[in-house]
């Protein structure tokens, strides 16, 4: 059910290709991200000349969950909690490669009130449309969170139909794309009290937060998305010593074009490893 590659465990990587209750294709995305990370680490191990990859080349291990039978799929939340309990430790960081965004729900359940979730997502996932009030899916999964809950700050959503009172009920802050564009410094300043107060920070990245021009490989693209430059601007001001984990989901390789999404993810994965294992990067790095 779980295959383990043992190394010096400092950053744990979990491939959790769960994609039920949504369109298919994202399981392959989780598997692709794990293969990509393995190649990054292998290249670092083989590199003889001085390189920044030396900081992480002996500090990454990976586990893979395989949903090949009904029993495993049926107990996906319990299985995820088991994996989190063994992988998210005080002296370690965690990379979580999910299928659809629903695959990240167990992390939202696991984190505590003293933690903080920075959610990058085009959708707020608290929908209650009249034709789908009870069935769990990736569009309403935050309604199924267990309590106590870690505070959530959404960045980059493009939801237009949700009433503000409902958004405030489930999110401590929710910054739409309209609230961010041209006001990046203001938003960053407003985030600082949350970042300083939290014991741990989890960064949750749904691929559809990016504009489809830069990241076409998703099942539910929305226009007017975040650019990689804005996303990187926010990442650069976060204290990565407080970032306990990062999840990436909703990548569907079959919908990618010219490897735009794959190229962005490959660069981002190496950036994350460097930020975790090298001395903190300066703003000019």
C-alpha cells in the first residue's frame, strides 16, 4: 500500500494521488510530481561540482500511497491521517503531492488552531449549490473540516457568487484576485500579524490559482489568475523556518500545453527544497 524510500529524513515527500469525487487526471499529476522530485534529488546526488543542490541532496525521502483497491480508497481520510502522523514531525518538513484538491482535506483536519494555512486557490471550496448539498466533493470539502481548525487565509480566488458573510465564516481572510492586483504590498503588510502569530505555516497550492496562460494543466481553469511573479513575491517574504509543509494539487498533465505547468512545478519544487535546506534566501536571490 505504501512504498518507502529511506534516506536521512529531514524533508518527507508524500505522493497522495487521490482523485475521487472529481474529474480524473490529477492522480497522474501527483505521480508526475514525485517522479520529478526524484529526478531533482538524483541529479543533486550525482553533481560533483559545488552547487546549491548540495543543501538538500541527502535530506529528502519519499513515500507513495497507491489507491489500487476499494478498501484503500474507502479509508482515504484515515490513511492520510496515519501518514501525516508519521511524516509531519517537529524537526521535519513535508511536501504533499495530492490528486484533486480534496486530497488535501486530511491536512486541514490535522493542523491545529495555533497553525496557519495559506491557501492559494481559485475556488473557495465552500459551495452549497441546490443540486449538491450533501455529497462531498472538491468544491465543498472545507465544509467537512473537523474542529478545532487552523485559520485559513485564501489568496487569489475568483469566486463571484459567495456572500461575504459565508466567506468570513470559513476564512480568516480571503483575498480575491481583484484585492491583490496592484495592492500586493498592502496585502503582504496585512498578512504579517498572522505570519508572526502562527507557530507553523502550511502553504496549500491548488494549481488553478495560476492564470491558465502560465498553468494550463488543470481540470477547472479560471481566467484572470495569479501570475508566477506575484506568487513568488509572496513566497519570498515568508519565513520558511516556520513553514512545516507545502501541498500541491490539481495538476493534470494531460491538460498541460508545451510543458508550461510542468516547467513551473519543476522550478518551484527545487526552489522549495533550497528555501528549506539552505540558509534563508535574501530578497535578491
